[in-house]
């Protein structure tokens, strides 16, 4: 399958993309519906410009966990590469939190969001991923750490927006026609708009986490930091169309790939760890041979 790169550059681009092209050496072209067991910089190195419709990912942050020995300190290069490979109007969802050391939060989340703006992305929305009932212990002297940020960034203005309409309104009403008597005694015809029983969600999304909640397949929990399948799915549905290409540069256990298969999207992924890569392959296989849920 071939993907044709676009040559247009959005008006909001602040950092010259040409500076990034220089460092790229063309290797084999990217294959769709594949996870690469390698550094995401190597995977993006295979990609031509403007080919990804949507990236949904959660990076390792503040080296809080040793993912099979992998640390993450290439943020600057990764942010530039993500901008380069994203289509005009493509969206990047960056799910991240902060470590707190001796009463001082790292601020990594904000630094990264601002850096993404520096390389050209628009910060379209700062969303919250809430994890009831309490989330992580965090610092014993603060309130429970019960959320992460979901920065929704865009190369220009999102080309695809399908807002999920599942927030319940207090009641619903059909539109109707009425009349109002004016001072001079005449009747004025009025039209009253209606509203549905559900409306668009708020930008705080809540997911129960842990075994039995985050994923439907047990093998996923062998990875120490999966995000919920429903979180991945909700972003896929919000910012892409069927047939679009979704990238996860930190694929972990393969959650994004699994949700792409379930929702008829193409996926590309990168995962450094052989162990987690193997988990992702097993999840994909069972999703393809049985059902994804
Ligand atoms: C927070 S986890 C992602 C979990 C994933 N969202 C899931 O649901 O399974 C981050 C992953 O990034 C991987 N990783 C770290 N640095 C990487 C790099 N430079 N390129 C590719 N993968 C990397 C780690 O091994 C880890 O599995």
C-alpha cells in the first residue's frame, strides 16, 4: 500500500520542517499494519513526510519505570519527527503525567506540550484521563494522583473530528412552534429548538483501570503500564476515519494496534522491548483470529 506525502505546510508551522529532512536517510519504506521492534526514531526514519493521520501514544515519562531497561531521552528528536510524519490536519494524542520528587513535580508534561508547540503543532485541547477511585499513591502529603494529561495536538486544524455524544442531558426535548403575545395584542410565531438526551462529552474522560478494566485479554497485564483499550478507542473514533493510518511510537503491549483492528484503521507501531513486542504480537494475533473484544 502506498501513501502519498503532501507538500503543503500549515500556516502555523513555526519550525522549518526542512531542517528535519536533512537528517533522514531513506531505508526500507514503512509497512502498514506492522509493529517494529525498534526505537521509534528508526521507524519514523522509514516514513516519508505527512503520512500519519493520527498518533495516539503514552511515552515513558521521567524514567519512572524501567521498561525492560529502556529509558527515554530523545524527546526533542521524537517531537520533530512526529511533526514531520503527521499529515496536515493530523492529530497527536500525548498521554503523560509527572513524577514528584521531594515535593517538586517535574513539569515534564507541560514542557513536552510546549515543545510540541515549538516544533509546529497546535495545542488543540488539554484533556484529562481520570482514574477512579484514587489513581496512584504519589506523594503522601498531596492529594491522590488520580489523573494524567491527554494533550491533543494538531498539525494545523484537525481534518477529522467526530465528537463522542454520550454525556447525558438532564432531559430531552423536541423542537416545537409556539406563539408570544406582543404589547399591541398581536401574536408572534416562535420556534423553539429541541435537544437530545445526550450531548458531547466533557474533555475529562474517566476509565476504571487495572485487571478486568483496562484490557479484555489477560496477556496485556504482563506490561507494567498499559492504558485502557477504551481510551485508545475513544481517541481513534474522535480523530480518525475508517481506513486511516494510526501510529503509536511507544506501542507497549499493542493496545493501539488492537483497537485499530477492531475499528478498521491501519496501524504502525514501534516498541523497543522484545518482551513487550512479543505481547503485542500475541494480542494482535488473537484479535485477528478471534474477535477483538
Ligand atoms: C507507557 S508504555 C506504553 C504502553 C502502551 N500504551 C500500552 O497500552 O501497552 C511505553 C513503552 O515505550 C517503550 N519505549 C521506550 N522508549 C522507546 C523508544 N525510543 N522507541 C520505542 N519504544 C520505546 C517502552 O518499552 C514501553 O513499553
